[in-house]
């Protein structure tokens, strides 16, 4: 299942409107097929893995990060039916699909066909990896990651406004990898006018995975950018993963609205005494600030520290 989860990550930011799923097929201790959801959502991971496995899928074990779909689409067959036709002895599933078109029906269909089915293997990891799809299903909006690159004293620029570069090359490369894992990226009007950001992906081999650019502004419109008037309007964006990159007022607006699911904090070992990374959050007491975030990961990127938090 760990291998299937890793494969699922390859399709993140590219599989809209479907979730990115990973599938590994093992027979007699040897991997005979593997797949992940491809660009635009088709083919599904199971279809790719079954095509690679061929006849070796019979009597094998299939590991899949999300319940195989049970509904027939004009874009392809139901994965539950494809697995039944291939004849594996066992299917191991990380999590049940919340989509009402499947939601347990795929598992039931597999079991009715005599296939041994196990559910819930590394489910917490699968839910984290499928956060965008789950946010869309549960809340009708994309999963939102807020990225902040600050000094030790929480600043994003000098008093003059100079801000390039606070973090070093390793942290900036990681931030570009995060861009490649999102379908859309958003900045506010202040950042747009001050920096004229490209918001592209500058990593060799991943340049084509630049996310769609979104501008938060009630008045400004620009060619090749999608404009929205409020943080709540992200529900209308055609994406499951949205990366919010700036600036301070935009970040605070999303936090005040309760729309941030994940924080990426890149912290450089410098002191600036300049412009703070966040505007007023509207907190009435310190007690309101506690218990909101859980540390999910921390690592060093060159001389900079990355901390990743998820909403509690």
C-alpha cells in the first residue's frame, strides 16, 4: 500500500476532475502491475495497472488507495468491473470512496464476485493524500494550502518592500514542487501589482505542470488569469487543490474565512524588522488562536526550515 500511495502522489494536481489514485498488483511476491490516475482523470489507476499486469492479474492481490469506482462513465468502464474481469484473489483498499455513485458499492460488488476485500489499510495516509477530493466532496471547495516564506521575526519583506529572496534555493525549489502539485495558484491584488508574479514551475521536467493563475480582487481583471471577488468564491474554481501564495492581506482573508486546510511555513534564519507576513486575523483573544493547527512535518531545506501544519 505504501507503494500505491507513492504512485498516487504522481498524479496530484493533474487528475482533475478525478482524485489521484495509486494501484499496485502483486502476484507471488512480485509486482506485476502498477498505475496512477493520468492527466485529466483517465485512465484510472486500476486500468493502468491491470493493462500492465495482463494475465498475471489473475489470482493476484491488488492494492488500491481508494475504493474502485462502481459507476459506468462515458470516459471508461467501472474499475470494480475491470478488477472482477481480471480475477484477482484479493483487493486491499485504503479508504472507502465518499462519492455517492460508489460509496461502498465497489466493495460490495467485488465481494459478491468472490474476491477477498480488505478495507482501511493505511487509511489516514490515504485520506491525507486525497485531501483535495475529500474537501470537494465534503465542503464543495478545493483543499487550500497557504504558503508563507518569512524571516525569523515573521516578516515577508524589508520596510522598503524588497522581498527577493528571503529563503534560499533549496526552499524555493521545494515551493516550486508544491506548485506542480496544485491545479491552481492564487495571489492578491497587492502581490500582483507589486511583483508581477509568473507563478510558474521552474523545475527541470516539470515546467508543463504550472498551475492556473487566480487573482483575488474585487476590481482588477487580467488576461490569462482567473479573477475571483472573495475567498469563498474558490468553490467555483475547477480544481481540487489551491495554493495561496500571497500577500499578507490575502493570507489573512483566507484564514479569517476558515478556508485554509494546510500551512507551508518556510522560515529563513534572518531578521528583517519589516513587513509582517499576516494582516489582522480578527482574533478577539489569545484563546481563540490555540488548538487550530497540528504539526504534520518539519525538515531543513538548506539553511531554511520548513514546517507543515494541518488544520486540527
